[in-house]
């Protein structure tokens, strides 16, 4: 099985911790390892090749972190090339171009595990079980996705309505009332954005349900620079419709299965998610990710920093993120508002992005 790691991302949702040049998947968040490194280690026991879809700006980060894992003695599959995108066109084009390369290498029957590089999974044994079941289904000719059993009414995720491994429907990110209804129903799963399928199966379904994506991607692939990485031209890449894999294929295909699972998954898409992930590790009442932090009579706060001391006194439900050139302070529970803050920063202080 091949692990295709999707390494896109603009580094905005966890600003100022992450930036355009250092998105969250390459930031050392837990135990001195990045989410990208955690992904490589996690899938090394399942896959014998790693491929990445990234842009040229982030390729040095990927190569550096892969070398770093090797120097630390981790056993992981060697880098196996992939795609360098001149411009991002969402997940369907990126996956298609890599699978066209595998087809060109006569790997039609190869099973591919597609994973975002910026997700976190805490329960490795449950994850391995789910992937192995997904591989079994993929070998039977299915496109397989992973559905995370929801633990609360989340409005930031898409949902999958299911009956066991049967997919009944895909749902967009809901409002609060709808999310609560999904949770109460017990038949809805969070859409994880991870997939398993054979090269042949995916390209057959893509040709049927999204022929324009297939044809334009094939044109881009044929004319691309080829080596260990495929490098399409900007013009050819821009000609491919920008569309997610869910929209292009998964929501239309009749050959889709879902593996329900609970592997301790989070996409860490906000500081509130980071708070949930870190609460109680250092301080039982707060989430502390700082080298020098002192919290006095303070509760339910997220504190992120490096060398400079951070002292909080008598406050509750705050997010404090300190970097070398910026400090963000906001109310916990409102961390999605970072996007609005960034609009102002882009206008007035673009160098901070």
C-alpha cells in the first residue's frame, strides 16, 4: 500500500503559530514532532512507499523533516516522489495526477491510502484496524472513506450518513441545530477526509463522474516535467477544475464504503481544537504549550509560547499565542474569528503573514 500525503495548506487557521511559509503540519506541536512527521510514522507500519502532493515552497520542509526522522532512528518508508503543484486546485486534481503517475508505472492494482498531513490521531491500534479494513474493501473494488464517530455537535466538519459500512449520503458542514440532530440520530459520522482505493478503481470512477477533471489532469500529466516528482505547468494546472474529491467522485459513485472508527482523530483546525488536544497535559485546568508559562488563578486557557515568559493572573477562557514577532489574545470558543483578524492583518501588516 502507498501513502499519499496531501500537504496543502495556507497556514492561516493557527496564525501566528503557523504562517504561509510554515503551515501547521510542519510546526512542532506535540513531543517535538510535527503533524507531518506523526503522519509518516503512523503509516510506516501500513505502507511501503510515501508520496506527497505539495508546492515547491514547502518541499524543502518535507525533505528536511523526512531526513530528520531517519537521523532519529525512526523506521519509515522512503520518500517515493509525488506531485509539485504550481497552484493548488483542491484534492481531486492532486490525487488524480499522482494516481496517473502510478498508472504510468503499471501500478493499476496498487492500493493507495490518502491522508491529509495536518491531522492528528491518538489511538494507533484503532487506526491500524480501520485502515486494514479499508484496504480489504478497496481490494474488492470500493472507494473507501473513514467516518469518525462524533463526540459532540461539531459545525466545522462535513458529515456522512451511514448504515454500518454503507454510505447513505454526504452532508455539508451543518449549523448548530442540524449538528445536534445528527449527533442525536446516531447514524452520522464526521467526514475525516482520508481515503483508500485502488488506482484503477479511482480513475475509472473519476472518468465516469468527473470526466473534465480526468481529461484536463491527463493533459497536464502528459506534458508535465517528470522525475521523482510530477511538475505540471501553471497553465495546464489552472485548466483543471478546482474541486474536492468528495464533490468530484465520492458523493456520486455507487462504489463507496465507509469505515466507522474512533481513532482519537482531530484535524486541529482551530485553537479551540488545539485546546481540547492539550488540556491537562501540563496543567490540569489549562492547556499549556509553552516553555515558560505561569498561570495564577486562571482556568480553561490555552497558552502557546517559546522562550519568553507568559504570565496569566485571574483570567478564564483565553487563548494566548506568543511568537517572536506577534502575540494573539482572544476569547476561547471564538478561534474561528482568526480568519477575520487575518483580513485586517493582510491589509495593514502583510509581513506578519
